[in-house]
C-alpha cells in the first residue's frame, strides 16, 4: 500500500484534541461517576485511572489502523480492509462491527440528551418539569450542528470544550479551598463502596464509557490534516488533559460525597457533582449553576462528537452498498446529513423515556465490547497482511499491545455482560440477528 494521506482534511492538531476531549468529557463524569463512587468509594479514583490506561491502548491501536487505512468510518473500514479472505467476508465483519456500534452510540446520544434535561431542570427552576422536551431539543440542536461544515462545527466544539474545562476547574478549586473537602472521607480507601474492597475494579467498564471518544479522529481520519502525525498526537494530548480533569473532579467529589450518602439518596447517584454542591457547597449557591452549565456543555460536546462518528460509520457502510446509497450522500457542507437524520430519529424516541436510564446504559456494554474486540483483532491481522505505509504511525508495543488491550477489555466487560440479565442478552442477540438478515438481503441485491 502506498501512503497518500499526508495532507488529509482540514482539522489541525488542536481542533482534533478538542474534538476528542469534548467527546470524552461528557455524560459519564457528570452522571456515571456517581455509580463508580457508590460502588468503590474513594478508590473510584483508581477506577478512572485504570480505565484511562486501557482506553489509551485502544486509541493507539485505532490510530495505527487509521494511518494504514486512511478513510473515515473506521469502525466499518478497519475490519473490511483487514478481516476475511475476500472483500465480501471483510464487509461482513465491518457490518457486524458497525451494526453494534450504531446501537451503542444511539444509546450514548440519547443518554446524554436525557441528562441535558436533568441538569437544566435541577439547576434552573425555570426548566423544572421540562426534562423530556429539553432532551428532544438538544438532539435536534446536535443534528443542526452536524449539518454544517465540519471545520465550523469543530470551532464551535473548541469553544464549548474551553468553557467546559474552565467550569470543571472552578468546581475543583472551590471544593479544595472552601473547607468543605474532608480528608477523613478518604479512609478506608478501598472498602467504603457497595462493591467492597474490589469494587473499584468492578466498575472499570463504567468509567471506560467516558473515554469512548478516544477513537474520534481515528474514525474520522479523512477530516484530519496530516493524520500520520495529528491522529496519534491528538489522542495522547487529549487523554492527558481529560485524565487531569477527571482525577481532579473525582478526588474533589469523593471528599464531599460518600458512598454511604449515595446509598441513602439513590436519586443523587446520577448527579454526584450537583449532590456535592447541594450538600457541602451551599455557601456558594452559584456553584450549582456552574455545575449545571458545565454538565450541559459536556453533554453537548459528547453528542456532537458521537453523532459525527456514527454518521460517518453509516456513510461508510452505505458507500459499500450495505445500507441505502442515499445515506452515503453529503450535503453542500460536505456532511453526511441523511445518515445524521437516520441516527437522530431513534435518539429522539429513546430520550423520551428518562425512567429507563439504567436499562438503556446496560444495553450498550455488550455492543461496545464486540466492536472494540473486532478492531483489536483487525490490527493483528492487518500487520500480517500488509506492510506499514511509509511515514504511517505504528502503535508501540508490537503485537503485545493489541493482545493485552483485547484481554483487558474482555475481562473488564465480562461482569457487566454476565450480570446484565436475560433482557440484555435477548436484546443483543435479536439486534445482531436483524443486522445479519438485513446484510444478507442487501448483499443479494
């Protein structure tokens, strides 16, 4: 293979960093972090660190795949190019990867939309009892942003991410300087949570959700300027920035909100930062507004990135004839708008059912593990089948990295997969059966 991707698209290094960081700093830290604290107590700090290391490995794997196969829609493209003895076999694995990925990302967008409504309704009385309308409106806004020129959407995302980072730093600074942070709440470090002394390991998959957008630029490599340099570099910089913000936020929160408090107040488990502001930072009434604004900014950046990723995965499968050709078309701004509309419809429907939040989140775990596993295997196979293009990025660690990453990811997801219950298994099996039938019908045509 020759290397013809030195120039790439229009997105420079810092826009890529902002896209990845904005995608990662989203619903998880403002909502799912409460579940990690509930299960692990102060040792949730380790949970988020371990999850970051695992997902950084996965990000570097996808970075190498993106420079080997420099076309957006990596979740589909990587398996197509790597797996199978024929193009048809490769397409099948690309479709399996994409079909689960679409489901997981629709869930992620809807989940984020639900919490836009939640944080605005609890933070600002004017929005009380408007959770569902706010969720629906937020999805429509993201569709509109995904319909404009991608470089312009990237600039909007940059501004959102800067505002978000400032708001999170304000929260951390106030927590540690106000006198509300209590160091005694850090002991015992490992046994406070509902999960006992190993609880911090059990919720690593929950924290891994927060880092899912680490692959954003690898999956949208066609949009990136000088991808051989900027894709891997943006992944590393974004992870460092996000990890600093995450660890600071978690450390600040566990010094004010205990696992016991979340046990006694289950309604606070999905809004832990707001719980900290409400109970321990009452002397600073404005901080709850800052948290609500930060949460909304975070949720919007996540939704923006995830919808961009998903629409390009749909577009890639449509270009290969699996989905209708119309979904492969771009609008005048060069954006796959029809694919974005297709994704928006189920997101709007799901966001109308906030009472099903826990169930909705559980459905995504198995799909994510399948897609991640397929990509790890794709790198192992690609290295055997193809020479590395000249100047392309090679992930460190040789074959050890994808093997170790695959093993760790499977081990982390096993508890969620096994403990998910028959509904999750039934839903997953039905979803893949429908996907395979759809694929067979389309391929016959």
